[in-house]
C-alpha cells in the first residue's frame, strides 16, 4: 500500500501515544528529523522509550523531549556530550532510564528487528561491563555476546526525497540510521524535503524501498 | 642485534601522528578515532592511497570542511563537517559497523586510558562514581579492525604508566591492541610479549624501570 502523505509534521505523528517505543534517526544533527520531533513534543505523548545514537544536543529536538520528561527510557550509544545538559540533568535526577549499547550493536539490533532475526552473537562488548548478565558463547575460539532485536512502534526519519510510493533517497552522512530504522518499526514516519511522483526516482538509486515506509510528510528543505 | 631505534627527544604529538601515518600500509582502509588519532590524516600522502572510513557512514572522507564547503549533512564521527573525496561512498549504520566487525578495515587508530600487556584496551569509561557512561563505536572499533593501534601519552598526570599488567579501568575490548605509539616509545604487542620498537628521549633501561610490565627490545 502506498504511504499516507501527511499534511503536516503534526499530522504525521498524530498516532504516537503514551508509552510508545520510538526510533529516532540521526547522528548528531545530520539526519535528525527535527520537525517530527518538535511535533512529537507538541502532541504531548509521554512515557516514551526512545532509541537514538545520542541523547539530545543543546536545546533542540530530542534534548527538549528529555527536558520535558517525556522520555522514560533511552536506548543509545553515546549520551554524554558537551551539550547534553538536559539528559545529564534527567539522568542524575534518576528521571530517565539509560540502556547503553555499543553503536554497532545498536545498529545491528535495529537491523535484526527489521529483518526478522531473533537475536545474534556479536564479538562487540564481549568481556565488558555492557555484556554483564547477557548470554555469551565461544565460537571457533572467539567470544561472542547474545544481543536481541530492538522492535519499535514508530520510527521518525529524515530523508532527502520520497516518491508517492514511499521509496526514499537520503543525503550524504544524514542517511546513518534511517534505512535500518525504517525497517524495524511498525510504522515508519519520514520527513522529506520533497515528494516526487512514483517513477521519478531511478529504481537503481532507491535506498529505502517504499514497503518499509508508512507515512511521508513534505517539509521542504534549506537547499 | 636489536632493531630497536632511539631518538634523543620525546616525540611531539605531530611527530607521533607522522609516525603512525608512515606505518599505514599503502591502499589501506583506515578508521581514525576522535581526538589525537584524527591528526594522523594530516600526514597521509596521496601516494599512500589510504581510504578513510567514518563510522557514521562514509568511505573516502576528505579533510575538514571550511567556508562554503561546510555541509551539515556531511560530518565525521566527531560531528565535525568534512569533505568527500572522488570515489567516496555513503552507507547506513549497520553496513558501516559490518565493515568494522566483519574485519574489512585494515587499521583503526584509537586513544586509550590504559592497555594491558595482553592488548586489552580501556578507553570508554573511567568507572568513576557518578560519571555518565558513553561508549559510541569504541567497542566495535577496538575488536573489529584487522589491526588496532593506540596513540596516547604513556604516563598519567601523576606519572603512572598507562601500559599495565592488568586493566583497572573498565574493558573496551580484550586482546585487541597490537601497537602503541607514545611520546617516549613505540610498543608492539605480539607473541604474548611487549616489544619496544623505539624509544624517544629515554633509554630502554629507564623505560623498563617506569613501566610495570616486562619489556623486550625489538
């Protein structure tokens, strides 16, 4: 089925309710779907579990969701940064739960969810604090840790362009988590600079096939 | 006969970077960690044909972008705007970390808090009370590349050796480091031994007295 073309960012996130697990794309500000996050802030959903590489920067986007105490748990690889003051405060106050995951395991857990994989053994983290309590196995003499998929209710993603069938093209390093997050959520919501007619993106250049995309909203871009 | 070399002065940070750059094999795929290792890129020559990987999803990363070349969609792992070189490619995070974990990168260069004589690496968390942990790609990088090299100062501010018998900081990866570049010596970890390849501003004997692990002249 072709994705729903939402009329605004607010319309795009309207189905997100309290307690939802939300994958949010972006690495730093590259690929971070700022307008969708702002709309999520406005829609009032709370007790969210958020999955992102970071835990918000400065006073925008995910940082504000955390500031407003709408995130009960964050799953990320790199929460602490020079400008992660809202996360730092919530964490020190014991008002946000943190699940710290090595970046590659985070990516693979998301990919696994989208690919229907029930778990996988990874060498990353073996013998470290982040493997404590997890099943381990030695395979061909090398230690591995069992990691499980991260499924989500929603994914908020930023891409450069979508066609009316939801096929996506990204831009440079803003691609980062977008393609895997689109696959791992029951509902993938994508903000794009531009929506074009089906057929105007060369099929050879499609990065995320439309089958993974549920909602698209055209917000225009700076470029 | 020992092949170990000695220079009279300690290495500066730039000289360390230069040394690392010169050791990178021609044509290698390389990931340079955030901080001091990033400096290595300044000394790679065109003839070396090295391709730089950045874990946020790019091969063929060029120098830091300035002026009109700054593009918020084109950044490195330190979130600094960079440039792309001819032949560059972009990919998503799972592919990017498959390149590491799958052993496709030839070399990664990282910083460290501590390294054990067996090549165990600590560089992600001090373990200090109240510290907020952050790991990023450190654990993936440490165990993923074919060769993991470390650049660091050999001693802490209190003069303690960061090359130790057993780690006291939380582990990033076990048995992964094969070479350590410091301002006073370059170490090679192989065959369950710590070889000293070169010393700088210090004699082998002085070094051996300050480092609490058994050293062997290369």
